[in-house]
């Protein structure tokens, strides 16, 4: 069964493995975490992404976004990053 699940500490092993298996650049997607160590992933990346999804500690001009992994039963098969809303920077006409 396919389902989306927000990035979390609960599935850290599989999430880290999935991030490391994705290319640094592919089809316009930049995997900023391609070269992070597991320690960095656990102690820096996950906390930062969880805070950003709540709109906390965002850089100027950034909007909240949430990372979701696409699971097929107990295996990660994809990654989605969803912005909660757009701002003037993204509302280009």
C-alpha cells in the first residue's frame, strides 16, 4: 500500500538510507543532504526540517515546507517537499 509520511525520527534509518540513495541532482531536484553524515542527518537535518515545517527558524524570504517520504508498505520509494504557501518571490507572473 502506498502512503505519505512526514519526515520523523521514528524512521531515521530508512529515511537516511533513502536520502543517501538519491542523486545530488536529478530532473531539477537538488538533494541538499546527499553528502551529510548520519550524525548530521540525525542532529542537524531532521531537527531543522521539522522546525521549518512549523514555520520556525526560517531564513528571510523562505516559507514553511514539509518533507514527506512516499512509502510502499515498509519501503521508501520517493520524496516530496511541499511548500505550505507561496510568497511574493514564488508568485512570479
